[in-house]
């Protein structure tokens, strides 16, 4: 693949991993995000600090790239405070549509060099947040009939692709796990904060969730590799793909590995609503930061909205296991992408990276 890649949402969970992956693959990359991305690569990239909700700012910043950008990996996301309630909110849906439109409109039209766009969806495409999903959920299923910004973005993208002559790929990963903090949905920073505060207050590091629930995850590095593959693969053109690591896991079985990665001991179950408990522990977190010489990231900034996500995926408050939510990745493998990751390794890696970056402590 030749050309210039625009990674949108480049400081986020998927975006930062995608930025690393495209740079590692030798591409010239422009990173768009309000914050400077934190990545592993030492290769240079161009950074644009742009608010995608500001259409005029997008035109000013991106218009000059119309004849340069050939590929877009769009991983930007707007979520409302509290997370879950916003998934059915029309305002949130319209903001996410506007963000995609504001990003792409300056790049298409006369003189455009755009060839391919990838966008992110997820299992809410199958109604995960509203009702039991088909098992496994497959990309060929009819569109689940519920309001969702996925459908708004997808319909706009399809029409733009037809009129402007580029291709697109839509990815549906299951619970992405990565190294970004201040994210809407990323569990590792929550685990790091929870473990550190438990230690600070002399409490055991027990699993805070509800009933046992078999689950799937997608390592942000794996999702990023799919984005690199899709950018230049004829088999990915105008297609949807589910993405998972390729295995399944259960939180209590994973908990010892999480504790080990954090340098602590797993304790007995400790049912707890992290969405309400963690925000009350800002002072305890500040003490941890000072004692351990961590980067001065305030607790709300560390968590973003991810403590609400943690309660959801931990099944906090449930009296019985939630309905299973498994997605088939056969289509992706048949199309030619065959990588996989052990989910235990995923958590060990990203918790280790947060420790290495001095954002959360070990032990």
C-alpha cells in the first residue's frame, strides 16, 4: 500500500494502536486527536489537534490534505457521561454522525485522493445492550432494528463511497482492550486504579462483579492489524467484519493473571459498583500517585467513562449471568486475516504498558 494514512481518534484505545501499526508497516501517517497520542513507535508522524464536532475547524485543518490522504482509519467516538444511557440518546447519535461527516467531507470532492475508509462499530450492532444476541452473531444477519449511530454513520459512509469512488470496511470488535486512559471503554486503567486503591486502603483485590459470565475480547493491537490489512485488501472492500482475539474467558479465571500483572494478590469476591465507588476515592488515588511517584493523572482523567464499562462487563448487580454475547469471526478468517491473541496475554501486556508508562503502579 502506498499513500498517506489519516488515523482519526489517534489518542484513543484503537486509534493509538492503529497509529503504531501503520507506522510499523512503513506508512506515512497523519494522526488526528485533541490530545497528542502516546505510542511505542519512534517514527515521525504529523499530528492535528482538531475537535471533530467543529465542522469549520475540520475544513480548515483537513481541506489541505484532500489530494494527499489516501486511507482513513476512523476510530473517534463521542460518549455521554455515564456511558450506557447515552447509547440510546439521539443527541449522541447525531454527534457521532457529524464527527464522521466533518472528517470526511473535506477529503472528498474534486481532487480527492481518498481510496479507503475503515470505521468502527461493535456488538451494539447486534443489539447486545438491548436484548439477547443470536449466538454467534454474524455479519450477514439483517440489521438489528434499533436506533444507533452505527447505522447513521454506515448509511452516510455508503452513500459517500458510492458518489466519491472510495471503498470502506466496517469492523465490529468485541470489548477492545488497550493502553489508552481517559477513554470511554477501556478496562485496564480501571483495574490499575482499583488495585492501587485497594492496597492503599488495606482491602483485598477481589473481583467486584456479579455472576460468572463467559466473554470475548479484542486486543487493540489485533484490531489495529485488521485496520492495516483492510486498508489494502480487495477482500475487505465494502465489507463488515467481527473481530475477537479468538478465545473466550471468564473473569474469575482471568483474575489471578490480572493480579499477577499488577503485582498484587487476588482476594475473595468483593461485589462493588466501580461506577460509584471509584469516584469517591480521588484522595486515595492522589496519595498513591504521590507515594509511588506516578504521573500526575487525576482519577477522573485516568478513568474517563471506563469504570461504567467495567461494571457492565463484570455483570455488576446481576442476579444471573447476562445472555451470552459471542460473535463469529469466520468471515474475517475466510477473507485472509488469521491472526489471534491469548486474552490473558492481552491483559498482561496492556497492564504492563500502563505500569511502564508510570500511569498505574505495580505492587
